[in-house]
């Protein structure tokens, strides 16, 4: 059996030797100074491939312009379960073989109060962000409720800080953090750098100006961005061409103002091209090659938007 600690040390050494810097310098607006380069740091969301074998999914990361992967469990995928089944040493070996980093583990199934056991796994496997949803909290107003929710996260944020990882709370429909105002309240009260917003435009009013303004207001509290629009939704069966309208460049949402806002705040977190298929847990298209091609189509659209941002 491979020693897990030595495998991880070897993996980290290899990453350090071969990593390409993705740091983005600050922008300068002074006369005669060229605006510094800004680019999106793409991450591949494993649910795009459903329950395809993890080794095959890892082989797609570089093909979609990413260096990292976001691992999800059922019902959206089973890649977290695959990691558990193969064991952490083998997973680290697979990451090394494909020259991929673990960036994120998404655990909506656990919710914000059951992350204590998963955060050390995230750290052990080299990840830096865990994404989940919000829970309701008491209070007379939404602002009071958001404050109470953030306060309730204190012991979990303390663990995240100790481990050097971050908790990202998504603005999900039918949860406390589901409107622009509630997101702003969250950013106001979440003072720790180890707690922030994982922004999903899908769950917001499909108004470019509203979303762009929100991104600007969030600033450093934005820790994850899903390039994902509502399109025609994902809760009822649709013809595939209509289901795919969640993808950037297919539905009506213009991502140019959103990317301009990301550029304005010098956003350096992960950007995940994303959609939900129906039923959950299947690839968004029939073959791995088709999924990869669709992600690349969306990525090329985003790059064109960025050029105009």
C-alpha cells in the first residue's frame, strides 16, 4: 500500500516544480501606464461529466483550459465517492499523473454545520475551498437572520482558519442567502478571510447590471464564481438545446458586464463553467468528448466577453 504522507509530499514537490503562476498583478490607471493582464482561473466541475470514471474526467481538465478540479458527490456526481473508494493515496497519484490540482470540494449534502470532517480531507488533498449552502437562522429581519447565520458559523470558520482553507456559501434559491441584499449582508458580517460567497448567477435576477454591481460590492468576499445562467431552468425536462441555455453564450445573459466587474475587483478565485442536467448525475451531453467541447465553446465565449470587458 502506498504511504499517503510520502505520496502527498512527492505530489506537492512536483506541483511546486511544474506549476505555472496564475497571479494577476494589480491594475494601474495612471496616465501612460498599460493596464495589467487579467484572466480567469478556470476550474472544471466534475458534475459536468456525471458519474464518468474520475480518471477520465481528470484527463479533461487541461483540455478545457483549467488546472484544477472541483469534486462533487451524489446526487450531482459520484466523484467524491470514487475518491473515498480508491483511497486518498491513489487519488493523489491520479492528480499527479494528469498534472491536476484539487481546488474545491463541493458538499451541499453536508450543509454548513457538518464540514468539520471534510475540511481536513480538503487540506490533506491539497484543496483550498469547500462550497456549500446556507441554513435559516432566527431574526426579525433578513439582515438580523444573516447576522445570526454568520455568527453560527464561527466554530466552523475557526477550523477553516486553522487548516488554511476557505468556506464558500452559495446563494442558492430557497435558502437564506438568495437575494442580492442578503448576499451583501453576508459579506458585511463575514469578516474572516476564510468565509465568503460562492456566487451562482443562475439563482439571481437575470439582469447583467444587477449581477455586475453585486460582484463589485462583494470585492474580496467573492471566493468562487460559477459561469452559469438561468436560461430556461433545470427543474423540469427540456429538449437538450433548451437545457443547454444555462451555459454561457447560449442563454440571453450577457457575461461581458459580469467579467468587467470581475476584472474591476481583480478577482483571482476560481471560475467554473457550469450547468445542471436533468436528471441530476448524468453528463450534460452523451459523450465525454461532447461535454469537453461544450465547455470549451462556453470558455471561448467568455474569453471574447473578457476582451470587450
